[in-house]
C-alpha cells in the first residue's frame, strides 16, 4: 500500500491546510480558507498540491477531511428546520433544560435557544419504565395523525427522543417507520441511535442537534464529494470525528453531531502521533491560534475522551476528545478593568483587523503586540515600509492604554500582558491535568498553532512541566492528524444495574453484539481482519453516585475473575481521580461501550538530513525580554538546525509556521524527526 | 501597593480555580441526587482572618451565608485549638448555619504550624432527621422538630473521622449510607482545597500571598464602592409579603428601607413581621446573604465576589422578626422562601429608582417538595427532595427566562430517568405553563408544571412554597406574574395548601405548578412580532393576548 497517495485537508479560520504522504514523504501546503464556501478551499488546495507535486488526482488513494461545518452551524444557529417527537407530557424537556441559569449574578444572561422551537415539538402517547418495560403501548394512530401534521409543517429532519429509549428502542423505531410509511420525506435521528444513554435532557438535546445538522452536513458533503469526483479523485471521502477517529462521509452525514470538534481533534491526534515518534506518550497539548487556546491531555498515547463537552451554549454528550478552550490567542486584547486591574481577553481582535502590528487597522493592544515589543517576534515579519504602522505605534498604544494607567514602563506593561495571558492558560492546563487527577510533572507539553510555541516554555516552567515539544509541522498538525488517525466507531448502551447483579455472560454477549456490528462496518470499508481491534469498556460508579468512570475490560471471555478485575480497576481509577476510593462499597454499572478500531498504517516522518551546524543556523541576534530582563538573544533559523543538534537558551527559533521562545537556562535538542525538545528548569 | 497587579491577577485566578476544583470533586463524588445531579452545594476559600477570598458559583443563598459558618467554627475552636487534619462540621442556624439540611464543613489549612486559610463547603443533605422525611417540613413550629441540630464540632480530628460524632449524626437520619457518602465527599472536597492552597503557599510564600489576598478584597471593595457611588443618593423603600407561615399566619410583611449614601448602602428591615410559629424564619446569615446578592446584582456582576464586596453594605434586621429570629424558631423555609422575598424587596427598592438595573420579580419561591417512605422495590427507606424553577423577571430589553431557578437558588433539576431509577416515583408531566408570565413590553418568564406519581407504596409528601396568593410584581409598568399552585390528582383535582404535609396513596399524583414572573414595561408597548411569536409557541393563549395586549385575532 506504500505507493498509495494519502491526502489530509483541514479547514481552519484563516488557512486550509493540506498534507500529503506519498512513498513515505510528507508534503505540506496552505491555501487561504474560503469561509463562505469552504469546499472551494478544499478543491483549491487539491489543485495546488497536485500541480506542485505533479500527480493526477486519480492517484489519491485516501482522502480525509477535518471540517468545521457542523461547529459553525451550531455557533451561528444556522441549521435545518427540524421536528422533535417526544413522549407525551415531555415536549418541553428540551427547552427547560436543567433549570439552572448560566450566570447567577448577571440579570441579562440567557438560556441557550432551544434547538427545536416549541411549535415544532410533538408528543406521542407511549411510556416505558426505567427497565424498558412498556407501561403505555405506543398509540400508532396518533403517530399517523402526527405524520400528516409533519407533512403539513414541511420539515426536512425529524428527531425522535422517547423516555428510556436506551433501554428499549422499539417505540422509537416504530415511530420512524410509521412516519416514513405515511410518506413523510425527511431524514431521521433516533435518540437510541445517536446517544443511547440515561438523562433525558442531554440525550434529547444531542439527538435534536444531530437532526438539525443532518441536512447541513448532507448538503456540504454532497457538494464536496461531487467536486472531488469531478477532479478525478476516486477515493471515498473520510471525515474526522470529535473522538479523534476517522469515519466515512456517509456515516458523518448520519451523525454530524459526532463531528463538532473535528478540526481540534485532528490537531490533538497529530500532536500525539508526532510526539509519540520520539517516545513521548504522556502529553498535554496546547494549540494556540489567533482567538483561543485549546488544551487537552494524552495518557499513554491516547487522548482523554469526555462525554460532557460544550459547543457554543450546548452540552454535547457524544464521546469527544476532552478539549478545554480558553479565550487566549495571539489576537486577545489587553485592557484595564473598572477596578484598575490588567486583564487579557476574552475579546479578540481575531485575524481581521488583528493585532496593531498586522497593520490592518487594529487599534487595541494584543498578546501578539506584547510579544513583538518584547522582541519575541521578528519585527520584520509584520512591519514593512509599505504599511502605515511602525513599532512606535504599537509602543505608543500600549503606553497609553496599559502602561500609563498602571504606572509602569512599556516593557513592564508588555511583560504584564504576557503574564496575565499565561495565568489564564495555566488555569486551562490545570483543568485538564490536576483537576482530572494528573500530575503535570509527569507530562510533556506539546505546543502548536501559530502562537503556542511563543508561550509554552514559560507555561511549562510555571506548571513544573519538565519538557516542551514543538513538532516540525506545528502549523499543520490538524491536517497531519487526519492521515495518522485510525478509523473508529463507538457503540454504547446504558444499563443501570448493581455490578454484583450483572452476569458475565450477559455482558459478554452485549459486547459480542457490538463487536459484530463493528466488524461488519469495518469490513465494508475493506479493512483486513488483522487491522481490526475491539476495545471494551464499562462506565462504573459507586452505587448512589451520579458520575461514572470508564474502566477497560480484560480481553477474552468474561468470568467472575474478570468482573473482579474490572471492579479493582474502578477503585484504582476513583482513587487517582478523586484522591479516595471505597473498595468495600457496592459498584453500579451504567454504560457498556465498545470501540471498533481500524488501524491505519502510519508514515515515516523523518526529514531529509540538512547537515550544517548549530552556529550556522544563527541568522541574527536581537534583544529579547525575559521576565523583565532584556537579554541579547541569538535567532535560529529552524530549517537550518541539524538533526540531533542541541543548544542552550536564551534562544528564539524562527520558522515558517511559528516562532519558539526558549528562556535562559533551558536546553533544546532537535530529534530525529525535526521536533524541538526543550528541557525546562525545575 | 507593593505587590504588582499581575501577580495579583494570577493569584486571584488560582484561588477561583481552587474553589472550582473543590466543587467539581464534591459533585462528582456526592451520593444524594440533590448534590450530584442538582448541585445544591457550594465551595469557597477563606483567608486566615476567615474572610471570603473565592467561591465556586452554584448557590447564591449559600455563598453570602458561609462566612457566618466559618466565623462560628472559629469562635468555638479558636485557631490555637485547631490541629492539622481537623475539620469542623455544623448546621445550627443559631450558630453559623442557615437551616438544618445544609451541613457545612470547615477545614483549617496549616503551613509551618500556622493557619493560613480555611477551605469550606456546604451541601444540602436530602435528610437530616426530624419529624418529616427530607427535613423540609412545612408544619414545624420549633427548630427541635426540624431535625438534628449540630453545633460546631470536629467531625475530623488529626486526619481521622471522629467516629462518635459521625455515629451520632448517622443515628439521627433516615438514610445514613447516603449521608456518610455525602460527608465523605465534602471532606474530600476540602482536602482538595487544602492541597491546592498549600501549593500556592509554596510558590509565593505566606507573606506575598497574605498581602495579595488583602489586596484582592480591597480591589472588590473599591469596585463595589465606585458602583454604589453611581447610584443616586437617597432613601429607597419597598414592601412585599409572604403568603403565610404554614401555621395560619397570613400576609406577613417584609419591609426594607435602603439608604444610599455616597459609596455605601445601609439596609434596614424595620417593619418586617415578627417571627412566627411556622418554619419561614430566616436567620440573620440568610437575610444578609440575600441582601448581599441583591446589591451585587445591581452593581457589576463582573466584580470578583469576596469579602470586599460586603464591606460597603451595612444591614439592620431587628431581632425577633422573620428576618432575624431567635430560638426556638423553626427556620427551614427561611433559607428557602423568605430569602427569596428579602431579595425581592431589596431589588424592588432599587427598582423604584433605577429600574433598568434590576428585573421584575421572579417566581419568588423555590417550590420545595419532599417525598419519603420505603421503596417497595428493595424495602429500603428513601427521602427525595427537590426544588422547581419558574419564571425569571422581565428585564429592560429582554423577556424573562422561562423555567429557571431565580435569585437565591440555582440548582439543576433531577433528570426524570435518574429520579425514577433512584426512587419509587414516576414523573407524568413536565412542561412550561402557558399564560403564567406577567405581561409587559418584556414578558415575565413562564412557570413550570411537574406532576409526580407515587408508585406502589404510601409516601409522605411535604410542600413548602410561596406565591400561591400574592403575585411576583411587575416593573416599570409591567404586569405581575401568575400564581403558583399545587394539586393532588386522584381522579379529580384537589388544591393543596402551599405549605402542607400529606400521606399519599399508591397511584396518587401531586401536580406542582410554579409561578411565572413579573413583566417589565408597558404591555401596550410590546412588539407585535413578540406577541405573535408567543402565540405561535403557545406560551401565551389568544385569550390572554386579547386581555393583556393591544391584540385582536
């Protein structure tokens, strides 16, 4: 398969990144994104790389895509007119939510807008109990009447979420079948398929979101597929999901709610892979761009997955790489609040107008401007004679807006902006590490995105993280992630039962059922049996608690001993996460999960030897300020740094995609894959 | 100021992160649905002077009242009598508590033998003994009927559970296993706070940290004062009522006079009803908490909440009234219901002068319901407690939110699927109440209807609610919100008194209807499109629209 040409395309806010792998060689390309018509950016990128590398698009054997189409639809509330069908008496569950208001002191706060408005929410007469027993039979005539109403309402998409459908999905299926039989031309989302898990609001919301996104995703993928096909690409389009796994475009059409964090998930996957090449598998990833910073934690090479991620105002409960976002990016604006305190963000100048130093009309001081004033960024990178902006303008604005009111020098003000921004990011790094029971001292910090490597070495010092890794491809990790990620399908069902009452045989047969589904699915994508893996987990808690912990299930047949092993693993996880465990307390099963994995072959990312020496890589020297101290600092050209070389900070490593700031006393080495490893002082 | 503003901001963020992490741990390891699902709990950090420095923002009524708990704990156990590994529990409303179900745990944090801070958290336990399952009885007349009264006492000493105290508590409650689990979660949360704060001390040193914490409080005080200064000087007053006390005393006035004088506010509750037999007496800590909340909301919600926010506010609540009762008053509803009315009158007084900074009255109650009995599925005792959201007041420029907790409460609902799995109860209906929101240019939020059926057993049921007769006021010309109500459904509907206790037969349904909120601004000014939208969504009936708006169909 090595002759196959593999292509990954990730659409970001500013650039569409394309990574190709052919005969073990990785090539990277960027084209401007086309936000109004994202598929155009994809085609432009494909054209660009095929012309540059001189190949015919028909040679592409694998094409994967990270998309923000679903995310943008949610953030902008621009989704399809959807109907929601619920159990009688409960159509308002979606709108009531959990009753809490989002902020306790702010009188102007709003609840999230219901995904489906009240006049599009319908009820059917039926009811199950908490074990899935039928209390009230489904009123099928009522469903037929409903079909007529829905035809009249002309909806494109129907979401069906009935109470306890995760215990028994037959009523949901029957409702769909009747509506379809009655001639309702629509696409369907069933809660028992989208998220078969307990808690009606979260399940209903996720199902309704899926329903409202389906027509949007369908249109986008349809367009993209036909354009890609017109270019001569024969390979089936694949899509990155929020859980870091690849699925087919057809499945993404069915489950758009699983792609809400498609782009950021690709980044975490890429960072995990590249760091893993040099043996680093416990990682905190940090992707800092223009408006925000995404952080996540990777344990033993596997990104942590969460089932309560928020996208916009909505809690989305499908498995998602646990990415925590803070409003700290290069464009975040520094300001003085009413009490005289220096604040940074969450307001951002974004890419347009952007920081003052971009010269596009930005007038508020940003993190990037502070980095510039401290000498961390090459002034020549932004400021040219053609633009009507000078370093002096940046200095004057920071002086007027920050330094003077705080009675500081401009340098102190710029340093202050970075310190406050770093404090915000440190809080985010703590959320994904210490708050989850992980000690940052046992992790490496992988920095990427345009601004990540500027801040990472200082942040690592503050959190006692011993090492920072900056991959060579730091600017296109999301696209690279598309090419090294496995194909993943998740299956789950809630079964709230005392663990002691769960029969190993029943549990085993549930796993077998899921595994058979997964096998069939992977088989249909032409995967060899030896490339298939099936990972079994159960979500457990102490009987009486409400939050579960996922525990892996031993391989092979399940017996009493295996059940005991699982219980022991749970106590251990609980101790790790919360600092205490109660081995004598009864445990409860909540959800059974199986992940079917199709393992993808991964490329060799070794760059060509550059030769040369560290000394020769120094292109310039500049005064850079570290913790308030101006220090003459060598500027290294990243591409000229030889593999295996090492040197000491202070140093600035300047590359096409990002700039790395290495503080005095920190030591850098370049690994076989061109990644920089920075040892941070303890 | 010798400490720079950047270090200050960094330390302030770190203190908030500590409280939030404590809170996340408490919710995730708690046992009763009231804590783990509804988040009826709060966590906070206090400095060595026992002054609030940061909090995780769950329950407003807890937050302003917790400083009284820490003060009472230290009053009983002065710092020199405390040791590493101690933790003090209390719930006595007359010694730092609010009402008996709220158990507060205070843990001193030592560095080099000295106390540098306290971690504290409060959780509403689903039962703390007393006459009625769930310990939110509507018919108590003395605190002695309301449950176990715990003065400040060491629940942990030298790192070990004080077993005699634990046994004493567990012997007096209906669901001891759940209580033990919740208490352990409370202890683990404070341990988290202790660990994190100690790390902060290691990083900055006691001296810098102490200085920073003092400045963080001063900073909030400065901002609070500059906000208060922007309010017109003068005396603002307002009066509203509680419907009754459950013991036959009706229309109990809650009266406030605010004096805004430069950068401070004096709040006086003179004229409020004398304390009554029924369980609606709010101890001073609760009254203060409700007042602090209201003043904070009309200033700038962005001001970091800590002790500094309280300094410009001075409160007088006459002793022997329902806003500052003495022993042996029954108090459970003071924390739940009277606290809401205190907020209503303080906001109402501001509303007369600066309506655009406040909102019309919210539902003004927490609609407390409690079921208790023996679960026929496994013959185990249970106590189920929850509160219900309702209308949030109309505001300048926006309709009020529908079906949310207002002011002193901000708990979540119990998911139906979780409720029915945990308890022998069935939810048969859960929806927004049409026409319950007060008309106005900006409509008041809608109340809720939640119907709960008893399955296969006899259950005791207590209701403790308000606004079944009085209505949440409108503001700036808006109409008042709709009343709440409760019915017993057994073939036909029987109206239940708003504060009452009953034994329910298998199959009987209690239907709780929560109040809507007041509207804001003249209803005639309402945008016709907003009226059309309410009609389309069924939030308003055409009859209501004809009666209250300039509308004809």
